[in-house]
């Protein structure tokens, strides 16, 4: 049974473990159907529906993958990029008024905004479902779902296609998260999502950019093992997944504050020589200098496959929320 019909997705905590698993299974089905050439039948699912994407912050992967997903399902897209300057927000329009207006134009809304809590504010106003595409340093639930899907698809050995016949169980994983964990909404949502399974976390960051304590406490209460460190190399020796994040310049008060941490962690092919064989290297992108291009040719460099997986996950979300599957 599809329990996502007509629902908002603001936080990964809005979903139960069973609902997360159903989304992952549906994403796999869409991936397989497209691979089999069933584009025409897939494109009938949402042909009478409209998606509005409202992005107050820059985005490439999230906005385009949502729009690609809607188009592949046969729907249409209304898009406002750089909404802070190119929409009525520049004239002082509130999120509430934006929500009340957009509910007349589209069947589902996807918003990215620099303020934590902004997605919930839009959902409270709009009568149509809202998907949070990132609210400041808060959450990014659809990214967490595509990250879970990628971890499963990479397989036990971390090699591409290793789990091609199905989805890898998530129990027993050791996931190392590295970089700006304080401001990284992707790692916040992914940590909360993974806490449904028996996992071990290594949170690697400078003390000033450490994972927020409320998230550490949350996953520990769920039974996860948590290691906190500043050195990534020891964690990589036993981790199944290395999830790298950039140091987020836009979250710092001054350029000088950012420069204190720029380049603090750089993943190279040489660094990975001592890592667990097959460790999956993931990154939500865009990268700056934290993953060297010499990693790109490694079989376990998963970040571009990770970006591709966003289309299948977002197809699943849109189809389920709009009741097409």
C-alpha cells in the first residue's frame, strides 16, 4: 500500500523504515523499466500533473534531477531558479503567500531555501504536497534517500553493479562522514535515515565543524555506534562508505573564517591506498578541492553514479506522492 499519497516530505523523520524501503524498491523498479526501454509506459504515469520547483539557493543536481524525474514520468514543470531575486520574494512576498499562490498553479511543490524551517512554512501554507529540497543547515530528505539507494547499489564490495540484481541490506555498515558536518544538511538527513538500521558511524570533522550533538544523540539512542574524530585515515581502514562533504563557504560569516578550514580534508588515490578494499567514495556534489580528480577513475568512486540515482529516487517520490503507483 502506498502511504505517501498526498503527503509532504519535509524531514527524513517523516518516513518510517518501511516507507523508506518502499521508496528504494520503487526507485529500483523505475531504473529497471527505463533500462528495459519502457520509456513510453513510464511517461504515462504523471502526464496530467504539474511540478513547481522554487529554488532560493543555487542548485544543479537537485533541481534538474527533480525536473528530469517529472519529465520522464510525463509531467510538466514550472521552474523558478534564483527565486530570491527573480520571484516576488524580491518584493517582500512571504513564504506563506507564495505557498497559497503556487497551490493554484501546480500539483506538487519542491523548494530549496536558505532558512531552516522554511519548507515546513511552505507546507503549512500550501494545500498541495511540498518536498523539501534543502532548508538552510536543516535537512535534505530526498538526498538522503538517493544516498541510501546508492549505498545499496554499490554492493558489499563497493564495486559498481555488485548489487545489480537487487538492493544490498543496510545492516552492519560502517559509514565515515567527513568534512563540514555542522552545516551539511545532507549528512544530517543521511545520519537520521541510516539510524533505522544497525550501523556504525565515524564522524570526522574539525571540532568547530563537528556533527551537531542532537544528531549524535539521536543516532546513539537508536542503537548506532558513533566514533568522533578529526583524522579520516583510520576511519577509512574499516569503513564501507566514505561520505565526503565540502567545506561550505556560504555558511561562514567571513571569507577569513572559511579559509581556516578550506582544504582540511582532501581525498586522493594515494590516501585511499590504505583504505578498506572497495570502500565506496560518495559526495553529494558539487566538490571544490576535497576529492582529487585522480579518484574519478577508481571503480569505487561512486559520486557521479550517486547523482544519476537522484533521478530514480525522485521519480519514485513524485509518483508515490501523486498516487500514480
